[in-house]
């Protein structure tokens, strides 16, 4: 339990330092906008509830994937291809930036 608290403490300290970087804040905003646009699209085009659409977006961008949902419409499939290509790059860059800050902080 204590080690988990130490990990979370280190993570929050790293997040605090990462927020000082303007490109991290920009990446975070782009990721949030990507999640918002995907949620709006899937809830309107694919008739998912807002929670299900957000869940699908987060599992897609984190590369976990959703086991039961696949877009049904042609527009949904085309949007999903672009969403995965752009969104995964943004999300993974955000995670890599946070990891870089955590490693750099440990070296100092």
C-alpha cells in the first residue's frame, strides 16, 4: 500500500512539472478535443450513449480496443480510421512526454 502511494505521489509530482511545459499543455488540450469530437461523433452517428461513446474513444486511443463495438456506417468506419491514426499518435506522444518528465525528474 505504501509503495502504491509513493508511485502516485511521484506521478502527481511529474504531472505538476509536465504542466509547466507549454507543449504538454497543448498536447493535453488536443487529446481532450479529440476525445470530445469522437464522443460527439459516435453518440450522434453511431447512436451510442455519451458514456459508451467516451468509453469507446478512450479504449481506442489507449490502444486497448473495444471488444464488442465496431462502427456500422461507412462514415463511422472512415471516421474511425482517421480517429485512430491521429488520436493514437497524440495520446502516445502525451504519455511519452509524461514519461520523459518523470525520468528526467528522477535524474535530477
